[in-house]
C-alpha cells in the first residue's frame, strides 16, 4: 500500500467520523460527552499512522512473525488504552447516562475496520 493511498483513506475515515460526531453530538442525549469522541478521533488517527509505519516495516522484515506481533501488539494495546480512556472519563466527568460510550465505540469500530483493511494489504507485501 502506497503512503499516499493510506493518507487519503485515513483522511476519508477521519472526515466521516468527524461528520458523524458532529451530528450525533447535536442530540441532547450525547451533547455533554463530545470531548470523549473528539479525543478518540485524534487518538485513533495517531495510532493508525504509527500502526501503518510499524506495520510496513515489519511486513518488509525478513522475520514474518514481526508483522503478526506488530498487529497483535497494536490490537491489544489499543484495547487497553480504550478501556483506560473510558474508565478515566467515567470517573472524572461522571456522565449522566451510560450511553456516552456509543459515539466512542462508533469511532472505535470505524478505525478498527480501517486498520484491519490496511494491515491486511500491508501483510501481503514482500521484501
């Protein structure tokens, strides 16, 4: 996968998530928790960029286990990071409703699908 292709697709995913976040946070039920969604968009964008460069390097490595380790490491790390972010947000902001996680998980799913797709393309690269 070319670097330019990756950045164009990342921009599209980010724009769609931002547009969705803008509209969903216009609803009174989700209006107070917009900060979590915007933090998630920024965090996932940075994680996707770092995953791309690390994944590209590991895909071109002579040791093919490097790519699998990179993919699983990012997957588990992202899961723990998200859990910590949600727990931290819950205890610092104390949202009125437990539905504050719905926009967050929408962004999480969008970026995870994007990451799986570009990592599968990177995995087919050869040295």
